[in-house]
C-alpha cells in the first residue's frame, strides 16, 4: 500500500509488541512508516522514577531500521500515560524547574536512542479542551508550568531533536468548535516563532464521518498557516461517535460497504490535497487487534481497519488502493 501512494504521502501503521509478532507480514508489506502504539509513551519507558524500559520501543525501532522505514515518535507531552512521579517531588507537587528537567532528560534519552529512525515527533498531544468555554485541557502540565507549557515543550524539542519534524497532535480536529481552538493555539504559537512543523489529525473517524468537504477544509485551513498535515491515528469505527450499543457480533456486508465508501472518500480527498499531507498512519494493522475493542466501550468488538481478523483484505482495502489509482 505504501508503494501505491508513493507520489502522494507515506503510509504508516501503529504497531505494538503483539502485532509485531502476529502481523509482521502485513506490516512489512504495506507500511513505509511505523508508530509505537504505546511503547514510546513515558508510562511505558519509565513507569517509576529511575526506571528505564525501552525494550518494546527498541523492538519496533529495529523493525523500522531493518526495513528502511521512518518512525513517528509518539508522544512526548500528554496528560495520559505519563507516570505520576513526573509531577511530584518529595511528597509534594514538582516545581516547574523539576518538571522541565525531567522532560529534558526524557527527550534526550529518546533522541539518543531513536534519533536515527524517528523523523517526526508528536511533541504535544491533546492539549485542547473539549469543554465549551474552556481553552486548554486541565492537566498537571498546565497546573505546574502554566499555559506556556506547550511553547516550552516545542522549544525544548527543537533544541534536543533539531532535525526532527515537530507536530501538535489532537482528535476531533474536524469538529468546528475544537478546530477553532486548535487554530487559535497554533496560529498564536507560530506568530511567536515557536518551532512547530505540522499538525497531526488523529483521524479516529467512523463509517458516517467525515465527508470530503469537511476534511478538505480542515486540511487547507491548517496548511494555510504553513503547517504540514499528517493523519496520525486513522481508523474508521463501524459505530457512530456517540453510539454505545454493543449489538454487532460481526460486521454485515452493508457495514463493510459503508466503511469502504468512507475510506474511499477519505483517501480521494487526501490524494487531492496531497501537497499538504506527508503521511497517513493507521492506528493498528488488522481487525484482530484494535484499541477500539476497548474504547469507548470496554469489550465491544470493532472492525475499523483495512484487514480482517484473519488478515485478509476487506472491501475498504480495495477502496483505498483504488483511490490511489493503483493495483493492490
Ligand atoms: C491508545 C492505545 O491504542 C491503547 O492501546 C492504549 O491503551 C491507550 O492509548 N489518542 C492517542 C493514542 O494519541 O496514544 C491513543 O492510543 C489513542 C487515542
């Protein structure tokens, strides 16, 4: 798949230790870029103060090196999957200086170990609030460092990872209210000269959303700021966003067709706007392992990717390849 899109953008996938084992063939055949689904997050790398557990990340980085793939580093500053010790010191809340030292240490270790293979970092993930009237999401970073923490994170990343592309990554970028907030944040930072290269649209979408116009407008709005756009966590749920029902035991042929149509429309739009888009990454490999089996409903099976549970290509796969005008 990576090959058929080569004149437009690279195609990536999020992998973890179990998909590297069970889906290696698909990964190597279809992806030109990898993201560690969890293994580069601070919680996994150093769950306790002084611990350093890079083995899962090493495995993924080595697979990328072996096959000449680049990696998207995910993610440096996020309110989730960051261990509590980052934010505390001697039984109290850490001072800004202590937290910044910890970030510097973390960034430096990641750069030293993976700087050869990681070409892009999600420096800040999900900083914007979903709540009406609230701008930044409440988080220990905001509490300790104040609202300049985003700017400080990008400046620190630029100093430590001078050659990497630096992204702000978020979900619901196509929601009008959230998009306005993200636009305000990023245009303000760019005006101040903060080193941001691009925006990641996570792309946790579904068989009914988004339409091509909404996606195109979103891409072009951020591209007009001079930002590169990457789709960083693409999957197309078989459920509507707000749907919590657990009725499906397997996807019906109608659902698989709707999913293929949505993927086709998404990829046609991405191809039409490929001067602004440099990478499209799926959040997983095949439907046998997807984070949507536990989100937003724990234990509800979902089938959001291009390959079925048995790894055979789904109608969505053929639709995506067709959108590139290529052969599978
Ligand atoms: C998810 C992983 O897929 C899960 O395995 C993990 O339990 C929780 O995190 N937005 C992000 C990703 O930026 O890091 C999240 O990944 C999905 C939502």
